């Protein structure tokens, strides 16, 4: 029996279930599998994973890779963590919502919009999170190229 048998099994099952959708699947270490996923198929992959027992979305981590932005969805069955990464072009960043699969993703998806400017398709309207409602629009503090630009009325007041 291989040391990574269960990790290789879930990796192989994902590749077989989603050919052309899942790529770069790798066993990083014991109890950790990482893979890339076509952004438009993200809900389908996460729904399938949930059906395999990965029923806890531990967190969602946004990232900035220059020309692409994206999110890493960390799912667990309490024994293994599978991280599914989806990328979107920086010029028009958009990812589908996974709220229908993981209702607890609401704050994570709001954070992707607020901090990275990734439009989450299907996210219901609501207040901003985690930034204040009066934080300047179109400024995304977790993008690598972000520099704070104070509102004109603050500059004039000084």
C-alpha cells in the first residue's frame, strides 16, 4: 500500500470525472491534494467533491498572479484537504458563486469582491465585507499593485 494511496485515489477520481476541466492535480503531501479547475466548472467540481464526503468548505483564499486573479477553495472531509484553484483574467475578473453548494461561502465570496475585485456571479446583493461601505469603490487592497488613493475630499481637507 502506497503512503499516499487515498490522496492518489481522490486525485485520479477527479481527473477521470472532469477530463479537460481539472488540471495540474498533485498530491502535495500526506492528506493534501491541490488542483486547478476551469472557472466556469467550479460549482460542478465542488458539488461532486461534496458528494464524495468533502462536505466542509474550510476557507477560500483569494490570490493575485499578475495577469490572473483567482481563488483557492479548501475543502475537507476531516481527514484530507483538497484545494481547488480557479483563475480568472484580471481584465474582467469573474467567478461563479458556490453558495448553492456551500451556503457558508457567503462571507468568503463577499471578501473576493471587496479585496480583489473579483465579481462573483450569483452572489446576492448585500453590504460589503470586510471593508466599510464608505471605502472607495474600485480599490482592491489585496491586489499586488494596489496603492491607496485617498478620496478627493480628504486630500482637499489637509
